C-alpha cells in the first residue's frame, strides 16, 4: 500500500463526521480505487479542510508564519522560542512552523491530485462540481506557497510517499501562477450554479474570489504584471454580480458564532460544538491571560500602531479590539465581576502583552462559563474570504487599471466604509485613493492574516518590517521569502534553498 493513501485515510478517519467512516477501510486502501465514489471524495476533501481548520494551519501555523511575519500580530514570546523566533526574524531553516505549513499545503495538493486523477475521464453527474472543488483547493495551496516560498516544485500527479520528497525541482513563480490561473479558470466553470450541499466546500464564488486575489497579486511585486489589474477588477465584479453575498450589519454582528456562514462569508474553515475536538483554539490564542474566566493564552496580540489608525467614528475599532475586559474570577455564578484594563493584561508584567487584543474571534454573546468549560475552545470559523474583501478588490483594481478611481471604485470602498460609520470618499487622485484602499484593508481585515501578503505585493515589505519594533531584531531583505524547510532539502537535494538561508 502506498504511504500517501494510508496517511490520507487516517486524516479522514480522525477528522470527518460521516458515520460511513466507521467501516474498516483496509479493503479500499489502494490508489487504484480510492477515492472512487462521491462519498469518498467528500471524505477526502473534508479531511483536508479539517486539517486546514485544525491546529495545523488556520488555527496555528499560518498565524505563526504570516501573522508574526507582518506588523499587525505580536506575541508574548522572545527569541529562542518557536513563535518568538518568527516574530523577531531569528528563525532557522528547521523551524517547525515553517515545515508544518509547507507539509500541510503539499498534503492538500497531493490529496487534490488524487481526486483529479480518480475523476479523469468519468462522466457521472456529481463529478464536475467536485473536480472544480479539487482544482480550487489545489490553487489555494499553491497560492499560499508561492507567496511565502517563491519558486516551487510543481506536482500535478499523486505522490506515493511524501516523506521521501516531492521528486521534482523548483519551477519559476511565473509557472506556478500559470497553473493557479489555469486551475481556477476551469474550476469556476465546473462550479457554475453548483451547490455541493455542505458548508465549507468550495463554490463558484470562492473560485472567482480567489482568482481576483491571484490577479491582484500578479499585478504587484514580484511579477508586476500590470495587465492583471483589469482582470482582477472584472473577476471581483463577477463575484458581486452573483448576487449571493452582502455585508453583515452591524460589523460587530459579523463575528457572532450564531452568524457564521452568513451572507458575507464566501469561504471559511468550519468548526462546531458537537465535540471539543472540532472546536477552534485560536480564539483563546488571541485572548490575554490572567483576566479571570475569560483568560486565553496571549499568543497573538495586537499593537497600538494599528489601533491608533482608527478614527473615533470607526465602528470597527471597538468591534475588533479588546482594551478592557469584564469577566468573573471563577466559573461560579456568585463570583464577583472584575474589570481588567489593558495595563493589567497578563499581570501587567510584560510590555509585549499590555496592548490591545483581537476581539473578532471571541464571541461574548455566549454563557459566561462556556469558554473555560470547553477548554478555552469555541466553535468559531476562520474567515478565509468574505465579501468586504471582494469590494476592496474592486476598489483597488479599478483604481490601478484606470489610472485613478472610477465610480465603481468609489462605490465599492464606500460600501465598506458606510458599514463602519465613515463618510464616503470622493475627489481623490490615483495615489490618494491607493493609500485609502490600503488603509481600508488594514482597518477591515486585521487579524485575518492578509497583511504580510499585502506588504509583499505592495513592494514595501522590508521597508515596513525593518522599522517594526520586534522584526528589526533580525530581519534581512531576503526574509521576503521563507526558507525551504531543511528536511525537504535533505530528502530532495535537487531543490535549491532560497537565497540568504
């Protein structure tokens, strides 16, 4: 039996909820007949999405790599700690977070390659939608990898043993983006008007949204292909024209667990409260410690630079940040209420912790003791894409494609600003509008792990991060890319390391 098939099945068995997984799987652990049925494909995609949602990726690894890798997310850790090394840019090529991110994405790519190979040449009616889903998820993984690592090994066929290396050398980023674009153009057609009937599976809206983001990124650094601005604007407008998405009002309601998978959510990781195993821990990691029964772990903190960019009128500030926490000291209903100011977070002893914390992922509209009773886990989804970002895609791409803001650009950004309680923009030139869109992305999308990718495509990554209070300890120009994990170089010596590492 091939190792990759065993590994995939184990992930599915440990993570999916289908009762059909109670069957003994040994009879179908073969690359020749798995996945075969629609249920097989659902389980395989579900296993990959659960790994993305779990402690491996959107719950931890991407926070450590893309979060600490930018200027919006800080921590309580110092160099010498896995997370502290990421934030202070003192990490080495064997950092386990970088390795885990690399492995998770290639695991996803390999699983999607299994699906695509198994569906090739078949014409059952259920197949096109799931083929589109597999192409979309493969594109998403390659998109993250190419932005973080640059040139990549391109793998489009299943690999029997990922532990023995990928078996190919790195291809230029232009070729990686060409594959991503090809996958998404095919996927949006296959997913057109298709409902796969399950929350958290790719949709036509996701394929178009992701492609708009890809075009925006290709227009920026390092490819700087200006022809992609118009394509980005057109693709984002196609998402809007679907008529399936709208902004949730008020902004604070968007983050209530009861409202997850609402009209603004295009694609999110899925968490539920049926089992603690399927609940998210990143809400606790974005909470300060030593604040009574609402204490978290103080892993992903905010900073005053971002907090102070909000005007007093901006409704998003108080819906996005905690600077004061009202809690009980214990789980007892008789426990007195206490108020902690930010200067008291985590005992007030570490200046890295006495700062604003993200409020987006902590739903206070829940029983007072539920957070701690469930091991500080919540059934909170992580928003990979939401409609507000599509509107900002339109605004940014229209401005760049037309050498200045169009009415469509103003309409898009002002829709986002209106929900935030801000006055509409008007009368700007291209540079002024560009700056306004970039600021709006910071204010709207903080703690959604977009910032590092934005800094790179803007071409200002090193300029910004070399001034950051923690990153300046070790950052160098070559840190615009992360190192290929040392273990991958060891098993695949033909894969060259990124310069500087």
